[in-house]
C-alpha cells in the first residue's frame, strides 16, 4: 500500500466529533456527516514528489542525462537543438519512476526534452531512450544560454502529501457556496490537530496548506497550477513553475500533462506541454 492509500485508509478509520459537525451544519446550511466529510478530505488529499535542487557551476559537472531544469540539453546525435527555442528542462523517467505510485509515467526509462519559444506559445518535445554514453552537451544554436542547470535530486525521501485547509463552499453545498469553509471550523481545531498528526505518521510527510500558492514551485504528480480541462481528479505527471528571465519579462507557469484517455493520446501524443 502506497503512502496515499495509507493516508486515505487512516481518514476512513478516523473518529470525528459528530457534535462539532452538526454545529457547523447549522451555521453553514450544510448536511455533512462523518462519512461525507471523509469523502471530501480524501478527495482533497494530494500526493506530490518534491525534488531537491542542486546548482552546478558548469554544464560539464552535470551528470549526463540527469533530470534538470535550464542549462544546456544533453542530446544524442539524432536530435537537434531547435532554432529560436529556449531549453526548459530534461526529465529522466528512470529517476522518476520509483516514486510513481499512480503508474502514470508513460515509460520506465528514457529522457523527455522540453523546449519553448520566447513567447511561451510554441513548444517542442523530444524523447530519447538509448545509452546515456551517447549523450552530448549541446550549445544553443544562436550562442545564447538562459540560466545554469538546476539538477533535481530525487534520491532522498521527497514524497509528500498535501491537503487544502479550506473546502470551497460549493463542494460541500454551503449556503454561501463561494466562501471558504475551514477544516478547523468544520471538525474542531483539536480534532484537526489529531488528524494532522495521524496523517503525518502514516505518510511520513504531510502538510496542511492555506491555498494553492503555498505549494512548492516545482513538483511532480499532484494537481496542475493553472490548467483548464484536466480530466477530473486524475494525477498529472509534472505540473511546475518555470521563471524565465530575458527575453521574457514575466514569470511563466509550465504544466506537463499526461493524457489519460486513448483519444487524447492518439491526437496529442503521450505528453502535452502548456504555458
């Protein structure tokens, strides 16, 4: 059983205070029960793989083919650095797969390379599944370089569970459906503290966050930062934040999404990049 399943099982077996829930129902016009509250909490519970970053002084020091952002791509001779594109990052599936509790990563090995244009509109995605020894550091065709490599260290324990501190009113059919209903108010602050401790014990790393902006900037799996049209509550491969400096004068969110249904895969391929 993975950490997310363990946490959901802990919520199923948790003893809530019915009197607290009933008091909230009277004030908010809801009809919550312990069982329905458990369903909401399990839906709000998300799994993330949060990498640690290591900066390198030069590209020659970076291990070939490792998962990283920025710097220069490590490409085989069969792939060319696209003209007028910025290198966003490369993702080694063999490094990510051991943390893939959803069986979401499309392959057990290989490297995805992502490039975006300076306007954040067009993109190029390459895939290579061959010997790492055949990779070479490839310079920008026009001589430019945007930032040094930020290598993602996935060797340590970096899986984390997050839950949002408030539930949106329309989720629980509150009379003010656009208001935030805080968990401490719904179940009682002492009950919530006890639940937090239980989830921390089951998951090893659990955080109750105030809002989406409290999440780390870069993470695998979980939910995307900004994306319209995702397939319900399906997990996503790598929603992330990338802040490019010149030529862009603003930050850009970059979501990498694995399509769930076969029709989308047939039309778009295994992974879509949106910015």
